[in-house]
C-alpha cells in the first residue's frame, strides 16, 4: 500500500512510518515546513517521500494525496493556547478531509486519544472501553481534550456524509517511549524539578510507542477495522506507584515528588473550582490539578480494556513494560530498518549485470 502519514516527524509518527516501512509499504510522509528531516532515521529511505506541508492551509494537500491508498492522520497541536491548538488540530483535519474528498481517497485511520472520555461521569473502578461515555462538558477540560473532541466530530461527519468513506478511529492511551517516559498522569508540576504526586494507586493507561505503531499500521491493513473505534493500551497496566518504581529500577531520572492523598486533592480542587465559578465568575485560569474534570481524567482510578483492538486487529502488544523500558534505556537504534535489497538488472540476453 501507499500510505500518506500526517505528523510523520512527531514522536509517534516516526515509529508509525518505521513500522509501515518494515511491513513493505510505501510512505508519503507529511512533515512541517520547519522540520529538520535529517534527524529522522528513515528520512532517506527509498520508499519514503517527504512532503513539506502546513495542514492549516489547504495548499498542496490534494496533490500530496495523488496515488495514495490510505491516510494515517496523526497531526495535532499539543502545545499553545486554544486557538493555536484549534488551528493545528481541527482546521488541519478539516482541510485534510476536504482534500481527501477532492482526491477521492476515502480510507482513513484517524488517531484520537483517551482524553475524549467522560471520566467525571464514569464511576471509579469501571472499565474504560470503546463504549464508554464521551466527555459531556468539554469546556471544563483542557485545550487538548477540547480540540480532539472537535476533531472526532469532523471525522464522524465525514463518515456519515460520504458513503464511500472507510474510517477507523484509533484511541491510544498514554503513549510512552524513549525521551517520553514522564508525563502529567504522574502528578502536577510545581517547579522544573518538583511535582505533586497524586493518585499513586491509579492505573496508568500506557501504550508503548512501538506497540502503538504496530496497532496503527495493522488498523490500516485490515478491512475488519473499517467502521471501528479501537482503544490501544498495553497488557498488565501498572499503577503510578509501580511505574515510578520501574523507572527508578532502570535508573531513569525522575523529579522530586511530594505525595498528596487523592481524596484530599479532589476536595481541594472542588473548593478552588467552586470559588472560581461563583465568586470570580470563572475568570481565574486555574492549573489543571485544580479543575475537577481534568483531575478526574488524569488521576481517577479506572480499568482499561484492549480486548476489542486485539479481536479486530489480531494484535498483541509486542513489548511488556520491563522490555519496553529496557529498550528505552539502551543504546539500540529503535527506528533501525533493514536495508533494501539491491535491484538486480538483467542484460538483453537475460543474464544479471
């Protein structure tokens, strides 16, 4: 297959392209105009075509889709204010979908997120699956969740409006890997090297980046995935406490942690939130740990299922937590690809030259 991969130079995108190449696909990789492609291991691979496009503009997207069999859409803005993220996630997706219609490319694997679920409206201890409730009050969530919810709305409209559309929505949990081992699911940052440790016994919906890339490429290859939404998490998910212990075991540098009880933190968040809404008329910009819906999304205790993805994709997470951390902390080139076999040309008499 010839795949168009947006966000190809991002943390997950680099691994998705590598996985696709390992399986023999051709890849047209969309990177930002300012990206330094030489830092990406596969940038000069013979089956990779690099395209510099800003998806916030419609210019050049239709041309990039010519001859493509399917699209893996990873591009999203994860930093900046709401308007920056809206442009980089929602506008970019709208432009891509319009171009797909014009180019008559209808196979899409869209990469969403666990952030779209309604964690406050879900009881503690329940299992988050593809059937779980979607966030009912996005304005009380962070900008990333808001824009990803809007992105999913666009994807569903595309699927409903065009009968030829063949859509798969992939929702990874927290994607971790080399240089991305610490996250806000482990606490609230106070200073550069000081964090509040909240909800140490909450299960972390982790997906190792190579496992996740494997699932994403499987989704574009399998017809069974069309029309499906798939949650991607690893097996044997650790609690925060276990994960931090594993990081320490592998000598990963971690910030200084101040533990705080989950119940106390949640009570404090409701006090700050209520005061802001009733007294300050919502004018104060509170840190995420003082917004109840954000706090629940990050630290409330849930279980997480990958059973549907395993069934549809015939997929199993390739690496366990310990093996993944060993790979992250090794000197091994994780994106290394087998060298393509040289093409043997035949002479006019049929003998190799």
